[in-house]
C-alpha cells in the first residue's frame, strides 16, 4: 500500500534537484539545465542520475543508472555538445607546387580548438578525404582511418595519407571533412595544389652547336613550353655570367641578341624553368673571332718562269 511521499530528489552531475508533484499527472517533476559537456566520453556514454524518494515515515528508496530495467535506463542522461571540430590540411598548402613523385597529404583534426573540456572528440571513422582534378576521371575518395597513418594528439589526431599509387601531374583540389563523436561536422578544409614532376620542354634554334662566327652579336632563340605549370621563364648564361631572363612570347617562342665580349670559345647555357621550379637546360658551344687572316708573303718559284713549265706558289698566312 502506497504511503505519503515526503520528498523526491534527483542528483545529476553533482547538482541536487527537489522534484514537485504535478497534480494533473500525479508525477514529480523538476527542470534543470543540462551540463555543457558531452557525455560521450563518460563511463557508459551518459551522466548518471540518482533518484531518492522518501516517505513521511522516513523510509527511502534509491535508484540510479545501475538499477536494472527501464528505471535504471531512465537514470542515464545523454548530453551532446554542439561545437564543431576543426579540420586543417597542413600539406600541401594552398597553391603549392609539388615536384616529387613522393606524394602525401598531411592534416590535423581537432575537437578542442573551441572547447577546453566537455568536447566529444574526433570521430576518426568520419574522416573523408576527396581528391579531384588533374587527369583523374573520378574523384579519389578516402574514408575513415584505415589507409591513414594516425598519431593521437591532445583533442584529436594528426594524419598522413599516402596515395597507393602516385597521382599523375596536374592541378588538384583536396578537401577534408570530419565530424566529432556527437555528430558535429567541421567546416570543410580545401586546398588546391599542383603536382608537376616533368621539366619544361626546351628547343634551341639559335645558335647552332659548334657555330663558328665572326659576328660578335649572337642571337639566342628557341621555343619552350610546360604542360602543367606554364608560364615558364628563360634565362641565359654566357661563359659563366648570368645574363638574366629573356621574354617568352605567348606561343612559347623567345629571341634575344647578346654581345660577345672576347674572341675564342664561348659556352652559352639556356635554361627554362616552369612555375613549379622544374628546369631544363641546353648548352651551346660556339667559336667567335672577328680577326682577319694576315698574308705575310706570296712567292712564285721559279719566277720568272719559262712558259709552259711548272711553277709553285707559296703563301705564308696566319
Ligand atoms: Ca565538438
Ligand atoms: Ca612541368
């Protein structure tokens, strides 16, 4: 037989609530403010509640989260935090050129950047890395942590993704999504970067290799192009002296005259460099001299010579 209730109290996260009778339902109620921190990382994933009912006679009954059945289940309060985690792509950086075959994507996912405590933590299985662009017909999508190198850090993880096979040259966009354990999604991190492992094309039309010339003005001309990282820069070095860059036309052609400053062998190096920093060089070895031959003597032997007989002409020249 039911007695007369003296009090009904609930203990939630260290706070005691005194419940009052709702006469229309015959049940006891109180309102409270939920803890701000997530219950995800608490034992069982909930805040435990202890309810104590006391009769006027002084006898009490206590239930809590360990109580069996639906009463015990009712003593488990799940609290979700609402703060987004943070996704940061560390490598490549926005606009970066990558010139090596070895490729990787490094990123950090954190759930403690805006919360000192009570964060639910990164759900590592929610990571989605998406690579699009270049010569990929379909996006490369990596989900979860299985193919990642993962290092736990305070509040999250540092991750390294190495594609199973090198991604071919091209311009790519990498995006990163992640959620925390309470289902809050981070703002998508996006970077666009260029993979360019190929040096630019370079064809030198002038001067020809082995050219002998008496002209002290030499024309350096040719064509250059780069599939992935145009535009390219062309620079000229003559006999070890940097002559700077020369203009390249829209069609890749270039032409500029240079003065040769001394006679003798000349080494001309033409270098083209693409925007990724990959370079190609062509070397031309030429010979320049404006000197004219000096004829020192001309002797006819014999001289005079008899008509119809043989003579020799001897010329001394240097
Ligand atoms: Ca969070
Ligand atoms: Ca290139």
